[in-house]
C-alpha cells in the first residue's frame, strides 16, 4: 500500500476501501506510468542468477512448458504487462539449449505476436556458443546482452569488467557472434553496468595482481555507480578498450565501471551496429545529476529517441477491477 503521495504517479495514496478487487502497490504505479507514457513497456522477468535452477526441468517437459505459459499469460493479463522476459543463466548443454527454443516457441504461441518476449543472454563464448540463436531469434523480440562482469574477485589480476574491445572477453566479440549466428542487430540490446567491481591492494594499471576486494555497497567487491569514483580516487578512461575505471593510490583500490564517457561511446557503437539500444543493470544505482547519469547520457546520445510503438492498456480479462476498467 502506498501512503507517501510524492511516490505515486497520480499523487494519490492507495485506498483499501475502494470497491472491487483492485491491484495496488508497484504494479498499479507501473500501469499508471504506462498510461502517462505510452512508449513505456513493462515486462515481468523470470529467473535470474539466483533463480534459474528450475528452467531445465520446466523447459524440457511439454506439460510443464504449458503450465509455465499459462501462468505467464495470467500475469500479463492480470497485472497489465507488455511481455515476459526470460533470464535463464545459463543453459549448460545442447539438450537445455534445445529446450530453451521450445520454451520461447511455446511462449510465443501463447502470447501471440503483439506481446514482447525478451531474453537475458551471456557474453562469454563458453555460454553463448551453446545457444541455438537463429531458432531463438524467430520467436524472441529482444536479446539483452549481459555485457558486464568480465572481471572480478574470481580473477587473479585486475581488469575491465565491461570493455567494448580487447582482452579475452569484450562486448564487440559477443555482438558480432550473435549477429553472425542469425540474431538481427535490431533485436540486440547491449547491457551496461550501473555498478563497479573493486579490487584491493593493487596498482593503477589493469592487469595487476591484487589481494582481496573492498566491502562495497551491497556486496563485497561491488559498488553502486552513484558512489563512484570513491573519495580520493582519480577516474581514468581507456580509449582503446572503451572502458573506464578509478584508482586511489592511498588506499590502493582499483574499481572498474562505466562512466558517461564510456556509455556515450557504447551508445555510438550501438548506433553504428544498428542495435536496438542499450540497457542498464540496474537503474537505482545510477547517479542523480545529469552530468554523471548513465541513463541521461544514453538518452541524449540516442538523440532523445525512444521506441514509439504504443504499450498495451486494454486488459478486460484481468482479475483486478481497476486494471480491467483502466483505473
């Protein structure tokens, strides 16, 4: 229930005494936003790094796929959504990759052509080479490339976590592979991190040894972008790799992240490649000031353009009265 009026779209708090069975909270506010901004599409994402364990079992069974698609349609209709996002991290073998194709195929049949199906997909060759990308592309509207975490505490040396070029992992290699494998560039969305990966007791130059990672903002080694660069650190930009980072010589802390200069270059790359755009993981970590905001940088680099196709507002089969009647 919303009680703070400044946190609502229509400046009205939820009222539990309204007649009928109504939808409240975040999903109600998202629907109000969709009414206000008709280009805004809202999808429900299923899975993620922590919740992908059941995908293999569900996707490999026709009966379980049918149950999955049935529940997906119910969520779309009841909550007033524009599609479903599948975040399967990651199919481990060819059998699971084949099942993935079946899953998105059945979901497409169930949702029809006018609702969005998107997938979050890897940028590591050992993972994306398992996928049957051309078959997936026939059913999927958008491929969200998780183009980050190329470097972190699991490595032996520091490095860029989201470099566009260079190194064993980079954005460009992944983009080229997806396109060569049958994914149209206009269905590819390049992921950009809104957080940094930190390394302790190290030197300024990427590729240096380190010992440990900093406490971070929300987990060890990870900082929200909005707190970067850290006090006392100097920010750098590697034009060859298209990557930014900071280093504090006093604390000997190295943090790899994307700053506005890196985001601008990546958006220009997306335009050159004819990609659908960019996405961020995740927006609450962005800086509030326009000069540092990654989202604002992307918006202005794309010449203030947004996807113009209208969202869905007609959900007469919703079980919620206010969604069914359009509030």
